[in-house]
């Protein structure tokens, strides 16, 4: 497994399907509740807006969000999506998130989603800065990530770093996103 030359995605030659909820896979009730909660939260902020979801994997939430928003999804492994789920089943646009990850003009989106993926990035600061670049004034970045301090936490074999809640807060201040509402992060 090797890192991409841009330093963004780590171990991209690996098979992320082993750590991704795929259509038809059996998952625990807790995993299903967490998946639903992520997209229900996002949907509350996406209505009528232009939305970018990075690292969307097999795009389980894109069609749900596309019901009331214009959604674009990007994944590092489009093959994983296309073989398990027909891209044509939704009105969402897709792009491959590879060395040419940031294909969008400045201020293209109202909402950017990065769910359960920041810990796979070699350079999360670069990613967040690019998210900020493509967000319109007053835009919203919604991050979701595993809490490494949670009892029973099990890290992904592809991860590069998991943030604690306080580390995430400090990181967000360093990349200047702490002026917004940081829900779920102690101050």
C-alpha cells in the first residue's frame, strides 16, 4: 500500500471496502443508527443548497441528501461504488477523489461533508483548507469522525491519525474554523 503523490489519501491502493458499509452488507444496529444519524444531521443543513461530500464511499447517503439538495460526491475508489451500486440510480454527480482531488472553483458549495474519513488523510489540514476554499461565504463544513476515547474503539487498519475531541478543537482553531459552531466538541 502506498500514499498518493499529493500526500492526501493514505494507502489508497488498499481495499477500503473492508472498512466501508456497502449496499447488501450486514452491519450492526449501532452502525446503522450512526449512519442514519450522520445523514439525518446533514440533511437538516442541506435543503436547497449545493453540497459536496468527500470520501462518500459507495454513496449510501447521497441519494437521501439529493432529495432536497444538489449533491456532488467524491470517492477515492469509484470502482467500489460502481460495482456495488449503480451511479445512474441518482441525480448526484460523481468525481474520483485522487491526485486531482480539488476540481472545483472557489465558493462552489454551501455545505461540505467529510464523514468518517479525516483519519485516512496524510494531510488533514490541506483537505480542510481546500474545503474552506470551495465553500461559499457562510458555508458549513460538517465533519464526523470516530471518538478514539470511546470504550471499545477499534481503529481502522488504513487510518493515519485519530483526533481526540480536544485535539479536534485545537486542530480546528489552527486551520481557522473554530469561529463557527463546534457541536460535540468540548471547549
